[in-house]
């Protein structure tokens, strides 16, 4: 979550769903909240009942749109142009909350004179290397300070270029922690009047000057009158007395510039003074139950629990080198040593001592990009022998599903744990490539082990939901037969591996010495989920549960499996299991579950008060300074040192929390401020810029010389060819835009829903949403078949002709969009082609997320070809478009830039 992390300090939603009821306006963009998050949407409806204005900006008219005051249809992939114009509107009309902006953001900080904007360099920032598609951020720094690339300065995800198995590895990219801007040293020069031409405020004004209502009409297809109405609503409902909230989901994150979408929203909310205040903030809506939990205690290759960066083999030689940058910083990342040592003690217990660096050398080290898409390429090229698939269905659920299956077919062994016999477990027998003849079952050597999984109703544990909220779920029924929980599987797998190791083997000490003494219960020896949560919470040296991460120490006297979760078992009580009814507590509902950090529901809530500690207004009072008590108080737990006075000024040499002034609410940032501009920490720019998606039928009308995000990650391979875009020859072969979406009736890739009769009956077939105009143009008939094709594959679906899909006017050109649900695959009670067959692998460079929400395609009436004819059909489209291995791969559209 570096979009929120670099903006505010933490990679999590700044607000909570119940607080939406206090908003005066809610902008929902990049989300179909009513259908994808129907339980949480009740608070939007409560806000509407209280008089709030609800705005839905989305390519499709959905149930969310139907309940909003206005739906604004825009072209998929153009959101930065829309948000940038909102920023421009706020700046040019002096509609920003000046007192908030000057005091609580980096607007006054002066950037060095060597910095060059996209306005100066035709669509790229200074420091760009066109050969490798990456930025040197030296020129982005403030005057008078220097920054390291990320939290902790753990610089690289890939080693310097080396030959590996006969090919050259990709050049280095900064590692991102996803929480907090980078550490920087020195005191930046500032201009509180905001008049200096190189202060952040003036850079923003210049950067977004061309993002006008007229440009929005050209780029997004949104009439300027509609845009102005949205801008006026946001301004009228923000400021000292009123607040606006923004809610988004994967409609924003799944782009090659997804992080910058969220950055643009963050800039807008900071300018309007909506962060840290009731009824404001940015709500990152999560697609299902524990997406937030899977990043907090991560399934991500480059993070340790609590967003601690994974050490890098080439720079993090010992504990001191790992924490050296953080310990010199201001803010709570200055306590990195305490967080990490407590984690190491939780993992290795008595074996982790000061004499052996608390077993720091036993942590894995980054040596390259080990994200899912690079891993699949490594599978195809024979560098990965075995694979565990748990809670995923990559054979249909991941971008370029054919490439995923090619990787699976080249493994020695594959373990699939799931509720049903999903496509990832059966690809070798009945996958699409078997039908086309591209693969033969007898030639696939992968040995597949399918292990039935227990559902969440068959196990205890926690979900960490959208608003950083941990909620305990109790086992309702016992798992049947061979079904087992994930906790059971990994605990007993670890136990059996340890039994096979030599007790005196030095190379095996990292595994042998792990704390693995969890109590078990029942006939199948199910590990105690509560015991695991207690370990995550942490203990002091006497074995007492910790109540707050501020108790963590760097001397080895505390243990904590995830510092941001410290307190979830405070007083020995499972705080996540609390269920006190709302009528028995305040509207903040602090005794319903437990939210990280420290059960704070609204992050950065010090910003709800002015610099003197008084609420900006009585109507929006939330946290304030009580002079009589000498502490911060209010409706929530203050996201601030409780006893730190508003007039506290730190010593110039102070580090850690003591370095944060009493007027600096963003306590995870090294300057205590919200960041309108990011001097380091993102790999594709300090300010969001509109670029077209990897594949688009339109040219970039804001920066004609730079079509795509120049720092995006691309992997041109025979199975992952890219299409021409914009004005490039051959782009006319794929004239339409498509976007994927989800239904309430199905869940993710369908593994939990396509096998259920009642859900299959509610949504019985794969379909394609098209406008009446597109249907007429292509001869498509309602409920009959149509085929959608890209350079990767072609899929078929039933045609749904609906006015919910609007044709958009872009100057003299009309663009048609197609909506494609992504839940289907060939297995289950309801079967159909998978949308991910169409999608390329081009990634956001900060987080390695795929570009699934905006692509270019063609659509034709009738069913797709079968067998080998399908391969020939797609190849003919490639031939017509002139696609080669270099199509769409250039980092700079003019490689003669020489990386200015």
C-alpha cells in the first residue's frame, strides 16, 4: 500500500466504514461498493439519509450508481486525469483548506533546483533512464535534505545485472515497504507563504495546470459540466465545517499506475483537509475477508510482518546495517530495532540473543524479484520445481491465465489446497491447451497433490477487514474427512520437516530453533489459533501479554509476532472477539473487534484539531487537547503521544517519536506531515501523472510524447505479447476498451461459488456487457454469443445489451467499453471462459500488480473457434496488428531522450 503509505505513513485505510455516516459527501471511484461490499455500504446509505451527497465515478452504471445522487461515466484507465483536474480545480480556485495545508502537509517544502517536471521533459520526470525504465530520484529531493529510497533504506529488489541461467537479470528497482515515506535527513528549506516557485505547493499548481475540465472531456469522456458539478460538490463539502470521504477498491489498484491513482486521491484529500477527520479520509475497500491481513502479516515476498522490509542480501549484512537509517529518523519508524528484535524473539525464542544478533542472519534475503509473475516465468524456464497454491486459482484467476498454466505444466510437483477441484488442480487433464493441442496430458510431468481445505466456518481464527479491523470467527462445525485448516497444514508440515532434520545440523538451525510449541486440540491435533494470535500480540520478559507496541524493546526482553497487532490480546483477553452491541457503546464502537494500531479507528486523528489542539469545528470534533488533564482525549484513541503538548518543539537532533512536534499529526512520517509530493519512495514519480494503460485505443492527450507509464514493468514473451496503442500502427485492430468486474453472486475466481447450486442459478453464465450503440456497430444481439479477442487469447460469452454501458465521446472519437465479469472457468456447476485469458502481464512497478481494469480488444458476434483453430484465430489478429516482441515494450516513446 505505498500509495497511502508514502502519503500518510501507513498502508491502510485512514478511516472506518461506520464513519462514512458522518460524511457530508462521499466519492466512490474504482469501486462498485453496493455489490462488492454490500454490508459496508449500509453506512453510505446512512450518510445519504443524513443529507450527504453520494457520487459514483465508474465506467459502468451499477447498483452503486443507482443509489448515488449522480453517476459519472468515465473511460477505464483515465482516473488520474479526472483526479488531477479536481486537484487543479481546488488549487486554481483557492478552495484548499489553507490552515490545514500549511501546518499539516509538506506544501511549504522547497524542492532542489535540479528537479524537472513532466511539463519540462515531455511526460517524464528528471532522472529517468530510458534504457531500463527507472528513475534516479536524486533530483527529486528537498533543498537542504537527502532521502534514502525507502523505509529503512533497503534499496533493491534485484541485484545488479548478472547472468543467470544464460540470461541477464533485470536491473535493480527500489524495494517498497508499503508503509511510510522514506527516511530523509537534514531540515528542508521551507516557505510557509507557499509562494516560492519551487515549493511543493507551486510545483503542484504547475504540474496539474493542464488538467482542465476540457482535458477531462478529451481524456475521460466526461462532459465538462459533469466534472464541474463533482468538483463543486467536493469543495462545498470540505473545509473547516464539512468533510468528504473517498472510497476505492481494485478498480484503482489494478493498473500500471495503480499506486499513483491512490496518491492522486491522497493529494486531493490533503488539500481539502479531509484526512484524520470524522466523515473524511480514504477508505481502501478490500475484496474479501482478510486481504488486509495478508499484507499485514504478509504473503508478499518483500515484506516481514508489520510492513518491515525484507532484508536484502547485498546491503543488510547484520542487524545494525538493517536498522541504521531508521534509527536516525524522526517518527515511529525510528523504533524499527524494537519492532524487528521483538519479531526475531517471537520466531526463535531463547535462541535469539544479543550475542548472535537475535538470529537476524537466519532471515531470508532478497536477491531479486520473487513476485508471482516473475515466479511463473521462472517456472516456464525451469528454475522452479515445486509450488504451493493456497487460496488462489491462478489457472483462471490471474492475469494471462495461459501463461500461468504453462508455468504449472513445467513443475515437478504442485500442491493445491482448496475447497473444490479447481482449474489449477485439473489443468493437466482438461485445460484449454489440451483442447487446442498446445499441451498433451501425457507430456505434462507435474505431479499434482490436491488437499481438501477446511472453510472458515470449520476453523477458529481472525479476519482483518477493510478498516484494519481484526474480528474473531468461531468454528461452527467440524471439518469432514480429510479437510484441514491452513493452520493445521502449515503447523504439521513444519513439524514433520523438523523431524526429518538432523538435530546437530548447523545449516538446519533456522528451522530447528523456530518456536513451534503451539498447543493442539481435538482428534486431528488442530493447533490453537488463539495461541498463535497471542504470539502475534507478544509478551514481556515475564510472559505477560503486551498491551501496546510502545512497550516493545530492542534488548530482547519482549516478543511480538507483528508489532502493529500488539495489543490485540491485551490483558490476556482476545480483543478481536469482542461483540458489544452498538447501543451499549459510542458510535466509534471501540469494543467491536480490535483495529490496528492500538485499536485506533480513525488514523492521524490529531489532524482533526488545529495547531493549538482545538477542534477545527464543534461539528467535526473528534480528538482534542484537554488542558486541564494535560492530555489528548476525544471519541477515539488519539493517534498521537497522549501527553505531548501541542506546543512541544523537539530538539533539532531528536530522533524517533521524540522528533515529532506537537503540531505534526502524521507520526509515521519522518517529518510528521502528509505528503503532497514524494521526494523518494516511489519508483514512477513524485506526483501522479496521467499515462494511458499498457493497451489503449487512445493516444495520451496530456503528454503526447509519452504514451504509457515509463517505469512500468513489462515482460515481453511469446505467450505475453503486447498490443499497439494510441497512434501506433495496428492499434485499430483492437478498437474497444474492456474492463473486468465482480458480481455479488460469485466470489473472486469462482472457487467458492461456482460449485454452489443457488449461486450458480443466480448467475448462471459468463456474459459480456455492451452498450446498444456497440451492439449495433458490431451486430451483437442480446443473449446470443459474442467473442472478445486480444493478443493473448479469445473468449466467448452471452451478450448483455444494456444502457448501463455508455459510449463515451472523446473529441471527435467515440469509444465503446465492454464489461467482463471475472469469476468463470471451465469447472463447477456454471462454467465459462475466464476473463483473465485476455489480459496481459504489465505491472505497476511499485507493487507488481497487474493491469486488469483497462485493456483494448475487439468483439465479434458468434462463438469463438475451437481446438487449434483458436490458436490460428488469435495469431491472425497478431499478424494484422503487426505485433512483434518489441511492441509496447519501450520505456520511453522516444528512446533518443538518453535518460534526461
